C-alpha cells in the first residue's frame, strides 16, 4: 500500500533549523499535491504548507511564512520542509500528506515526526 515516511525531526534550539523529508512509495508521486501539517496534543491539526504536483505553486500558513520552505523532487518521490528561525511554539508532531490533484481531501498520511524546539 501507499507509504509516506517522514524523517528529519529532532531537538533544536530556538533560532535553529531543521529539514524534514517525506518519502513516498507506491503512488504516482507527480499526480499528488503534497502538504505538511503539524499537531500539538490537545490541539487541532494545523495546515502549514502545500505544494502543487508540479512544484510550481505553494501556499503557506501565516504562522510559517518566511521561515519555512517546501520543495519537492519528483524524481526521488520526496517532499521537503526546510524550517528556519525555529521557535518553541513550533514544537509539534509534523506530518506530510498526499492529495491527488483531482481531489480536495488528502488521501494518504505519514506517521509523523517529532520536532522539539527548546528556548
């Protein structure tokens, strides 16, 4: 079945950077928009950014605009999230998700990777 596997999370000091990766398998990667989300226990999942199937269009939440950058490599079936100027409030479990370009909902989700930003 389709798999999305996130990696790159960890512990970082405030102001630092991390790069998350999400490797997809068993799907036609170029047919899917990819998104990054995060969730803190007890809070709703937050949509951070989405990138179109071609990589030409991106949408960022205000909370991460200017600090986070999404990119994708369709040859490697991988989407990335470069996170700079991290803040303690960025601490969360980060998930990637895939949405077929014909649909409005996300079909597949990764298992998540923990990001912890210390002050």
